[in-house]
């Protein structure tokens, strides 16, 4: 288990380039299974979760060539379907939640797809019903082995249909879209997720020969085609990492420039941070965060009531940044209620912030009220363990702003979502050491 040692209370300065989007990469990588032709992907983040999926694809028989840092070519012309029912696959697929999205492409192209119950962050229940209900409506037969926690779907030929999703699941929508592109007839997906990363997947599939309309809306229409061809695709910058850097700059009172952020795909992220009092300047394609020498003050609502920041499906605020919002609020002037609606265990890391001196009331598993210090009292260094990716980066930001030297264990959780985080932080002046 790896460890970071962080010496806090140092101002940072300089430019930082966001990595490619983790959540987009997991979808796009699975889509290479839909064609026997070569697919070239760029700006792939070099992180544990993505690298695990690339390794899994290699074990499935996909020919993989690394072209440069972050760029790979994939050719799925000799897929080893027997591997899907092997004990090795049951072990390999279990370690990554993103592996669930190989089922849609496999089912569409080969008529069967299997997956062990996937892992990922321990942030509460993350059901898979949406995925499999969609496959069943397309004509697949579902089976589940309770002893092995092994899921499977099979179909001679998928047939287009109307699907009303019971939740706007991003991975569920992506999986069903990938299954539908080779189905017979027309598929309509209502209450579809419409995140930028899902839009990117649909645009890539259209370049491959798919016929998807309604991209960016919550109703997608997919006219099935006989086959797909190869293409080249570049990932967007990771919006969650961009939000993390905004929070880091504010907490450490640092001037930072975040390069090439793809402003049009950030949604409400800049506005929510502005509600916390953080100054965000648009400089061409970049975000500039000036030094907040005098701190930052949380805005109340027009009637004077306390601000609530809650997550919601796109174009609502992403749940992956609520942990960052919570940490940033600990040093703001004012109060905020953070409402994490989607995952009931994601706020449990606040006890570690309370140990550091933060004023947080955990109301229930979904809500926490933060009373900011207004920088009149520093957070104190401590020893802690990262429970998941987003809590991990939030604790790291807290440690970089705290007085003294902090230790964070289980940093593999942070490495799952953030590329070379310690090297990139040292480049802008952070005192962080990987032990």
C-alpha cells in the first residue's frame, strides 16, 4: 500500500495540463470491440483504472500498439471469446467497474457478453439493473450465477425497440448505445444520459458508420447498421480533474493556470465554484485562478438562506466533484449544505477532515453542512487513508493546505483516477513525496 507525505501551507504557481477524461476513456476503449478495423485513440490518461481495462482488452485478444504517450491503436479482428468464460477472466474483470461496458459491444457483435460483478469505489450501492434491463429489451437472454457473481447475456440477433431507462445512468446508456448500433431496426433510448463523455462516444460511433441522432439530449435514436469501420478519436480533458485544480488553487491561495479546459464541456462547474466565492477567469481556452489572498465568501440564496450544492444528472453538477466542494468550503467565509444524492457512502470521509479541524456536521449519509473557517484557523496535519478516488484527492488538497506534514495511505485509490499526481504537483511547487 503506497503512501504520500505532504508538507502543507506552501503556495503553488504555474500551469497545469488536465489529463484525458477517465470516464470517457473507459467507454471509448470498450467501443473498439465493435469493429475488426483499427481504432486509434489519443489523450488516454495513464491511470490505474484505464490501464487495467487496456490490459483486459489485450487478454481478450485485441491487438494493441502504443504509438506515443497517451496514444494507442486497437484492432479487434481476432477476439478470444473463450477467455470470457475462463476463471482468469472472472478474476481480471472483477477488479474494475468500467469492465461492465464491454458487455454491450460483445453482445452486439458476437451475440454474447459476460462479466463478473465489477469492483470500483466503495461508495455505496451501484446497481447494474439499468444495463441488463436494456439488453433484455433488445432481445437478449439474461443469466446470473449467484455462486460466482457472474453475469451473462446472449442473443442471436438484437432487435431495436423503445427503451425508457429507470435512471439516467451514464455507463448504462453507453452500454445500451453500443449494443444498439448493430441491432436490427431502430432503437429509441429515453431518459438517456447526455454527459459530454457520452456525446463523445456517440460522435465517435457515428464516424465509425453508426446512425445515432439526438446526441446531447435525453432521447437518443439509433438506426442499426450491419457493421462499423475504424476511426481515430481524442479524449476531452477530464472535467473532474479541472474542478480538482480549481479547488486546490483556492485552498492554497495559489495562482494557477489550467490549460485547454474545453470550456463548452464544463457545464455548471465554473458557476458552482463561483458561488463559493472563487474567482475564475477565462483566458482563451484556459482557466486562470488568481491568488485568493483575502479568502473567498460563499454566496447565500437571494432570500438569504444557506447555499445548497447538490449533484444531478448532466447538465446538473457532477457528483464526482462534491468531495472537492466540501473540502474547499472548509476554509470559505460562510456556510454551505452539500447534498450527495447518488451515493450513500461518499461523504463518510468527512471524519478525517473533522480530525484536521474542519467544522462539518454530517447530517445523514447524504448531507453535510460545512461552516467555513475563513482561513482564520488552518487545517492541521494528520495521518489518513484514502477510501476512494474522489475522497482521496480531496484529502490530498486538504493536506496541501494544512499546517505541518500529513500522511495519506492507500494512495492507489488516487492513482486510479489521477495521472502522475505527485510529479505534476511538484512541478507547480507542492511538497509531496511518494513513499
